């Protein structure tokens, strides 16, 4: 299913977004990236201001409205210090859910990653961890609870190995053992985004990094976002950096035991490989292929770290 555009939205949704923005919409430019069929538009208003709006209904994807509602709740609770677009308002009529946020004039990190972009994002995550401890979202759930089911992927694979790559099955016992404590080791008292990857990061011309799409934000270990950023860099590639060296030397991860890092990598690997076997969700035709590629990449990285 193609991404919705501004003109595809029902009139009542466009009217609600216009009311929140505070001026008529002069033009709309749809933004690429991500997997959701929702609309994602940078809106130029008649008074010259810009805002960003995204909207979805269950007709595009039954799960997306609930995800938007989660993001509304979490974005509303973020502290001003968080490097996130400000939520200007939201709309929810039970069918359609929309968010209106500050527009961000910025670019996504270069792919493959460059060390300059990676360093800027690592620094932003360091500052997020500092300012987000203790977490303002402590009542919204923690990373251990969010990830426990996901990190049991290798248990599900052991029960039914259909469709799983042979390289994972060759080490299935060790992978299950590694992943068993993964949910517990991500416990902590820091605000974490939990979905850090290049398409959720924007770099402004000043070099400031803005993190977007916060529905999974919760409380967890102060190094978790850093690890998921490096997981993404390992997957996409980095032209001028050694990701393994960064795991060992970054301030957040340098002191984390190797077994702890490997446990979380095993948890993510099991999640991706298990999820990739399922039918594509409605409206998200590219998700399973991404999960398979990410799972295979993380498995190869983990195998290199373990000396397989």
C-alpha cells in the first residue's frame, strides 16, 4: 500500500490539522522513509510557518492508530531538553489519529553512515541519556517489559524452526542461552527511544540531531539507544568507522560487559528472524524483508563477536 498524501486524508482530518496548526495549508510535501502507510507531510502554512503532520486510520493498518496514540502520550511527556520535535496537538475521532509537530529542517544521516554523522548522533544520545535520568516516562513502562516478548524469538524458533536461516539453527542452543537474560539486562532508569535507526534521526544544518517517532519510548538502560544506533550502523555500513571498536570505546557502552551486549544482540536477532517468517501486516509490504535482512546482519555481527 502506498503512503497516504495530504489530499488523501478526509476533510475532517485536514480541517482538524489546520485548526491545530493555526493557519490554512498552502502546500504539502510528503516525506519518505519508515514502513507505515500513514501520511507524513511537511506543511507550508499560509502565514509562512511550517509544521509536520502525520495521520492514519485502521483502514491502512489496524495497528497504526494505536501506535499513534502511544506516540501522542509519550511525546506529551517528553521534557523540553529531549532532542525531539514539539507536539503541537493531536486529533483522534476513534477512526483517524493525527499528530501535528514542529517541522524540522534537516536531513537523515548519510547511508552508508559516515563517522561524522555517527559521532553527532552518538553525542546526541549521550546528552539524551544525561538529561533523561531519571526518566520522565517511568509510569509508561520499561524496556524490560517492552522487549521481553520480542527477545523470546529464539524460543519460538526452537519450537518451530520453519523458515529460519541455517546459520541461526547451527547455533540455536547458544543463541537461546545468550538471549535468555536479554530483557533483564536492559533495565534502568533512563529515558530511551527504543527505535533508534537512521530514518528516525535528523541532522540540522547546525549539526544538532533531532530524534523523531517516539511511540516506543520507555525507561531502560542508559546505553540501550547507543547499542541500537550501532546495530543500525553495522547493518547499513559505515564508510570510515569500525563499529566493533565503537562498542568497546563509546562512553555509554565501553563499560558494559561483553556478555551483556551479546545477550541484547541475540535478543534482537531472535526477534528479527522470528518476525520475518510471519505474513506481512496490512499496509506494510516491506517490513518482513527489512526484518530478515536486519536479522541476518545482526546474526553475522554476533557470530563475528563470538568467534563462530
